[in-house]
């Protein structure tokens, strides 16, 4: 029996990076994967990859900042599959600048996607999960959401905020059978790093005791564990997956 056999699992930001790795991991573990992202072609490709692993999958173009769009997708998923078992709130962006240089647009955009978007998606699935008496919500935080980071006022605020969501929702929804946890990745090799010079990447690697960046699959593995019944007594946790960079 696969770990996520038949679990209806919504993954946001699922067309690349950690989100895509998570969608594919869930597919391998037997989940019915609901791929959500902002570009149709990328969504279609991710669905195809999930199906090539023998999984059932469906794709939706969804902008997590648009509540009507989120509600519509969740309603369609519930109508089609009858339930929602897992939500992975993975969608996120960066728009970095030092405090003195950051524009209001940069600040607002990151808050809108990384914080408000997580709220929208969780609120949209919560009633269904509570009515079922079961469900798992997994939120993407970051080591930046624990320790802060130079040039990331907006991003750090959102990732700290996601931890606050996780702790609060685990108290509110736990008694109803719904578990809520967060994962805090360290430096992970994803498309977000494509603009960073090689010298800076090497400096990042030196800050990690394992002396390398993480792979998206290494975060996906943790999401799959937390979504499974193996993690049935884990609630309100923030699991750092960073190669030990905070040691």
C-alpha cells in the first residue's frame, strides 16, 4: 500500500521547483494530485508528469491571491472527488531589497502571495476537512521565517507569519481531526536561485554543515511523510529541512 493511496491532494505552485517535486512525490505515493499554478502550459506539463507515474491528476490555473479563483477550484475539486484530504500551501515568491530600498509594491506583492494566499487556500478547504473529520494542511515556511535574512524584510515577514498560521490553525482544527504543520526549507536548488551568481551559491553551500544545497525532492519527501498517516500525531510542528545550517 502506498503512503498516500487515494488521498485527494491539492498542491499550489505545483508547476516547478519544490511544488513540482512534491506533486510528483505524491503521485508516486498513490495520491490523486491536484496541480495548481498560474500558467496553463506549466500546469498541463506537471499533470502529464504525474500521470506518467501512474497517478490520477487534475490541473487548474489558480492565482492564490484571487479568492474567487481559489474558492472555485476548491469547489470543483470537492464536486469531482467528493473530499479534500491534503493541502500543500507551497506557492510563494521573492522580491528582495534592503529595508531602505524596498518599494511598497515589492512589499505588498510578497505579502499578497506568501501570506494572504496561504490564508485563502487554507480557509477555502477548512470547512470540507472539518466536515470530513480529517485532513492535513501543510504550509511552506523557510529558515528565513525562523532566523530572518538580509534583504528579505517582506519574505521573512511572510514566512514568520506562516508559522503563526500553523500554530494557530493546529489549535483550532486539531480537535476536529485536521492536522496543520509547516516545513522550513533551507537553501534549496530551485529556479528561484537561477539569478544568483555561482560565487554566492558556493558561499551558501559553505554555510551548510552538509556543504551542499538541498534538492527539491528532499523537501517533497518531508511533505509526503507529514501528509501520511505515519505522521498522525504531528500537529503544529515546524520542521526545518536545511542540512543543519542553523546548528
